[in-house]
C-alpha cells in the first residue's frame, strides 16, 4: 500500500519536474519501475492467500463448497506448484548472474541495483508457493471435514 502511494508521489514529481522545470532524473523514473515490480510480484502471494486474485469463476462461483475445495486443491498441486517450480528453475540462473556482476541500470544516472529488481522474481515464486500451501491445507481440511 505504501509503495503505491510512493509511486504516485514520485510519478507526480517526475511530471512536474519534466514539464514545469524541464528537468529529468532517470533514477526517479526507474524507482517507479522498481516499486511497480515490488508491488505486483511481492503482493501476489498475499492476493492468493486472501482470495483477492483474479479468478475466472464461471463454474467456480456457483459450485458447492466441496467442489470449490477440490478445484483449489487440484489447481494448487497441478498448476500453481509446477509453474512456481519452473519459474524458480528458470529464474535462478538469471538472478544469480545479475547478482554476480552487480548488474545495474543501462543509464549512468539510473539505479545501479537491477539485481534487486530481478530478485523479486524468485521471491514471487516462493511467496506464491507458501500461499499455495496454506490454500491447499485449507481445501484439504474442508474436504476432510465434509467427507
């Protein structure tokens, strides 16, 4: 929530500086990208945990609780976990290379910590898996309770 406010304020500052004073600071523009990445990648697990994510629920919405629990359990183990594992497997070398060279912005006045932005990718996968375990546990408990 605070990053969204900071993003809006910095974006406002960028616009005012550019169009009123004719000044442009690359690090300010890049900081918006960093915050945007952090908001969406690090909040994904929370959104899944609190059921605030986007769901195409044509069938799910009207389903009885048992069927919803089955869908949640199957979706977590058959879709979420494999995708997160694949994401970790493919992103890890990418992020490791970035950390090894201390990768920074292509712009000399930009943020020289691109490796931090790239680190949000595996963090996203881990947080999603953690939220998936909680959701799968809830679904299993609901199936056990009703079974």
